C-alpha cells in the first residue's frame, strides 16, 4: 500500500541561539568576502549587500525552510543599500576626505532601514523586534570592536578589516536572535 501523504521537515519552534549562530556565520562569511574582495568593486558591492541576508537566511535555516519565503531575503538585500552606497566612495580616490563621515552615516542608515524593510516584507516578524535587535547588534558590535579588538591590535591598521568582520558577525547574530524569538 502506498501512502499518499507527505510530511514536512520544518520546526514549529525556533531556537534563538541556533538562529543567532547561523545568522552570525552567514553575515560573517559575507563580511569576510566583502573585506577580501575590496579590489574587485562589483563583487565587493554584492558581498556588502549579502550581509543583510545573513539574519534572514539564518532564521530560515534554523527553521528548516530555506527559500520558502523569498520576500525577506530580498528585503535583507534592499536594507543594506545605504551601507553599500556609503562605501562606494572608497573606490573613488577624490572622495577620500568625506569617506569617514559617509561610512558612519551609511552604517547608521542601514541599521535603521534594514529592520523596517525586512519587517515590512515579512509577515512573521515585527518591525519593533527587528529594530531592537539591529540596535542591540550595533551596540554590541561597536563595543566589542572598539574595546576588545582595537586595543589588542594597537597601531597596526590591519585590524580594521578584522573589526569589520567581527562587527557584522555580532550584528547578524543579534538580529538573528531577535528574529528567532519573535514567534
């Protein structure tokens, strides 16, 4: 006798720690690709956009439903547009004086824009929780990078790329934890 029913392998309850680990790893890989591909502008911009996909894919991976809902993935890419637009002047040598201001403003805009866009396009997550996770990720990421990584590295300017990767890992993990706890 052949059974005519199928069973889905999805999890109804999502472990927020597992989501945070997956989201941090995926965001970290995208940030590492962005740091390593700095000499290839097109891939550098694409890797910068994929940082915003990390928390969404981490949540989907922890639930066992990767690719089931594509709207939040597209929203994660769109939410990082200001971050990438703020980094594009790094390619142009004439804009070297305005770069630090642009990077800070673009980073803050992406931290504000990402939760709004992802929350608006996802029916599972509230904008408030995503915003809280994004702000907490910003605070934790900056605290770890500025008070742990920077003093250990000293005068070596190579710590900046390490700090960028660690910041985006912590931001992605915090956003993912808040996504996992939103059920």
